[in-house]
C-alpha cells in the first residue's frame, strides 16, 4: 500500500499541475491583450460595466490554478480518463468565454450576453470537479505519510469541504443564470464578490480545518518512526 502511495505522490500531482498550469497560462495570455485594449478604449475603464467579465475571467484563471496547486497536496486517487478530460474541457471553456470578450474597434464588440450565459454554464458544470474530487478521494493512498485513523479523518474533512465547494459553485452558476434571464449585467459585480468569497473561504477552510490535521498527522507519523520504512 505504501508503494502505491509513493507512486501517486511522485508522479500524478506533477503531471496534473503541469497540464493545468499550461492551460491557465494560455488563457491568461489571451486575456491580457484584451484587458490592455479595453483600458485604451474605455472612457472610464474602472467604472465601465465591460470591466466586470474581464475581472471575472482573471479571477477564474487564478482560482483554478490555485485550487489545483493546493489540491495536489490534499487529494489522492488513481487517475483515469476523467483526469484527462476535465482539465482540457475547463481550458476549452475558458478559451470560448475569452473569445466573447474580444475587442476590435469598440467596447460594443464584446458579446456580454453570450459571455454571461457561458459563464453561468461554466460555473454550474464547474461544480463537477469539486464533487468528483470528494467522490474519488482514496484515503488508503495516504498510507506513506499518516496512520490509517488520521487518513480516514483527513478524508472525512476533505470530502466534506469539496462537496460544499461544489454546491457553492453550482449555486453561483444559478445566480448568474438569473442575471441572464433578467438582463441585469451590472449584477455581475455581486458574482465577482461571491466568487472572491468562495476563494477566501476555500483558503480559510484549508488553513484552519484541513491543514492543521494534515500537518499534525504527518508529524505523528514521523514521530512513530514509520517514515523511515
């Protein structure tokens, strides 16, 4: 069991993070020129409603990379085709969303309605990776760094959080769908606040719920002398 744990720890996180980093880097390289063009064209760039989707896309890129970078420490499972499909589907979805924000001559070139609808679908479907992480987490693969009892507790804490994170993103998607139906693009400001709150709550749960037990479990494991085996 320890060999399985070491195999997953040594290879899977590095491959997964490399793929997601590449995709997020491409997305960022597409978004930055749009932002620079927007700043040049907009009369009041920090007050214009067209800034909201750009800021939301920037936050999406940051959030996705941050969650994947953090998750490789706290999640473990044997990869399959889902782990190939999800990063690329996320990346393609981001590229499509960014394409709606392209500016040629004026801010009216930005397809706000299409972007907002795509954003709602992106959020609702984005709940799947969170729920899948909670479902696929294999606590036995932590056998090389913590006792079985602590691994079970880690699995309990982590699965609970990722389920609630998935529900959070899905509800945010429903809220954006409401924005689409009511044609209230300015409400995207609230969506920005909600997504930022989601990121901050993720960090809070990580630092004050999951990480303390995780670190304590590793310390106990080392103190018992298991780490040298």
